C-alpha cells in the first residue's frame, strides 16, 4: 500500500476541487489544470491523482509526471516523497538521464520531458501502462 501524504498536504486543495479534478481526469483524455506559482500543480496534483484515481477506479497503476528540467525533477520528487513520508525511490521515484531512483513497484515517477518521450515511444510502456501522464512546468 502506498504511503499517503500528510493531511496538511491536501489542505491547499479543497475537497470539492479535488473531486472536480478527479472527475475531469477520469472522464477526459486531456485535462489542463492552470494555477498560480506555488498552488501545488507539480507537487499536490500528482499525489492527488495517484491516491484519488486508485480509490475511484479500484486499480493501482503508476503515475508519471514530467518536468522541463532535471533539477526540477529531483527537487519535486524529493518534496513529494517527503510530503508522503516515503523514501525516495520507493513509492515516489525519479528518472533523469542515466540517473534512476525507482523500483518496479514505484507508484509515482518524476521524469524529464526527454525520458517521457522515450517511455512513450518505446515498447516498454505497454508492459507498465501508466494511469496518467502529468506534464507540469510547460513553457507556454
């Protein structure tokens, strides 16, 4: 069973908004979430998807979250692992370049955009089908 974030971790997102996000992601192929800097798009939404969709669909498949820069991947993975009171590489992991800290059972993996593209275009992704792909930090 995956570690859960501390109760304070979700305080930034109201229960009503959490439900709205989970419903939108469940019903649509693409969901865009916009919010100001520091609102939890990179840290809270991936954990919310992992926990909420697992409860909602009764299945547990991993979530992959991409960040545009290596440093962001490392920092956010460590922050989310800390929030979930988990060791990095277990429930929450990361993959940047040749550096990978995750296990086959890792539930939430933070990656660079290059690793995401590699994963999507390789035949591996069919054997480990991800529940969701989250793209944050998009320079739009």
